C-alpha cells in the first residue's frame, strides 16, 4: 500500500519564496542588504521592500535574492509602515547579525580592506600559531610513543 507523507516530511527544501520571507539581495546597488518579499509578481520576480535597511520598494528577480530562515507575518503588498513595524518587532537585524552567514560576510568584507602589510602580519601570525601547535602535537606524540 502507498505510504502517505505528512506535510514537511522528507522535504528537500526548507525555505520557500513566500510573502513575509526575509531575503538577502546578492546583486545590484542594494547588494548585501536585507529585504522582505511582499508579493510574487510573476515566475521570475518578487515585490520586495526593506524600510529598515534602505531598500526601496521594487520588483526584483529571484536570481538576485538569497532566502534566509526568517519569516514575518504580513499581508500581501503590505504598506511600508506595517513592514517596518513587523521587521523591528521580530528584531530581524539583530538576529541576522548573530547568524554564521552574516558573520562570514562581515569577515570577507574585513579581509578585502586589508593592506599588503596587514596581509603579511596575518601570515606571520598564522606561521607562529602553526609552530606552537606543531610543537605541542609532536611533544604529545613522543609521550604517547614512550608508553
């Protein structure tokens, strides 16, 4: 007899394009900013708004959006005031900054700002750390071989 799957069981995708989904813009002038999907325009575009992050209301291609785990309870084509209120109530910006994804983006931006000399200093520090770790490892290895 065929087995009936309950909703959500063995689903491949966990994040869907839906009204209220918070997304990260990955291309264009608003790159790196969070926005909220307000409505699906067609198969390729969504109406987004980000009043707290400086993203103006616009239709944007799904290819330029990365979906996050955050979702707000808003209605279709909600007004900017409602979106701002829900965004601030859910503390999306602070929760976003605590995610590994946001920290990785910040780290990447920080590394891009390094000068030649800064990169050299980082290299030297990595070498020093490696020497310390290697020394401790070899010491433990010798102690283990004696026993």
